């Protein structure tokens, strides 16, 4: 099985990539999302990533914060942190601040 399912990056981009032309055809309410990391020019054109409807930067930032919080809890640093928080913002603050700062 030495054959690739998609032989070239150009073919992938043509078939699946979010190009400037496809972006122009989206509704004005559409959000452009990608969890990152992006392969600009293959998965998504720079114009699409920089479009005013793009929320990619926020997605990436939130993904990093969530992964950091999960690692913190898994490594035992979050004892009781989830009990302190009733709101998502409070949960993130509880995870980001050392135990002494919360007391």
C-alpha cells in the first residue's frame, strides 16, 4: 500500500482547503474556525484566516488554556480548584493562580 490517498498538497487544497473564493461565498454570519496549528496555503488561505469572521486566534488561545488547566489538574496541582469555581472564568483563575494566592 504505497499509494497516497491524496497525491499532492495542491490536490488537497483544491478539494478541501478554505480558499479566498470559498470564503467569499460564506454567509456574513459564518464563523471561520480552526483549532490550530494551521497549514496556511494548504488547509486555509491567509485571506480566510485573517478575515473579520475568523475566530481562530481565540480558539487557539482557549485551547492552550484548557490544555494547561488539564495538565495542571492531572499533575495534582489542582486539588480543590474545581470546588472553588462556580463560573468558567473563576475556574480558569483558580487554575492559573497558585494555592497561596487564592487563600
